């Protein structure tokens, strides 16, 4: 049993869901995340459902007194001046049987590949066990 964690572009979520469903994957958790990879440089960051904020990249749960108050919090930088920060992305988590891991990874790569920075990353981790809370089933039986 393995846990597959994939970071993908927001615009690829629906297509990814559809392709995984066709593959027979039913148990998927999607999370809104922000992050950046090793690529250096300056990127424009946006918070989902919010205006541009020049302090994106600082931890969102800091206490108000820890966060500097911008003079104009909704101003946007000029096109050539972009703030360093994190991109909004989606993280999906799938726990799968060992035999299903390769087809899931192949589907994730085929669906999310654009050839540009920001295509995402996939991590595969060993799982010790899974337990279904409703009836106590354990191991691979808990994944069905």
C-alpha cells in the first residue's frame, strides 16, 4: 500500500479528477495549497478569492501584530515588478494498492504535463496500514 501525494496546477484539477475516475480511482483528497519549487525568480502570487496582496508568502496564520500593514493592500505591482511568493496549487492525496501505483502515476503525469515550470511534483510514500472507521476493516480491504 502506498500514499501518492501530487502537487498540480489549479487549472488541471477537473481534468485530473476525470482521468483518475476513468482509471477507477475513487478515494482522492484535494487540498488548496500554496508553494514554490526550486526555480528561483519572481512570480506573481494570488490568494484564491482574494485580491493581490503584497505579503503573500508569509505564513497566513501569523497573529495580526506580526503582519506588516501595507499602505495600499490591494494595489498590484507593475507587469515587470512581481513580488516573490507562492503559487496557489492543489495537492491531491491517494492511498492505493501497490499494483495501482504505476497506472495512477502515469495518468497524473500524462494529464498534468505541459513542459513548463510549475507542472507539479509527485511523491510516493509507503503506508503501514489503513483502517476504515465505520467497520474496522484494515489494510487493502479498507481501500475498497
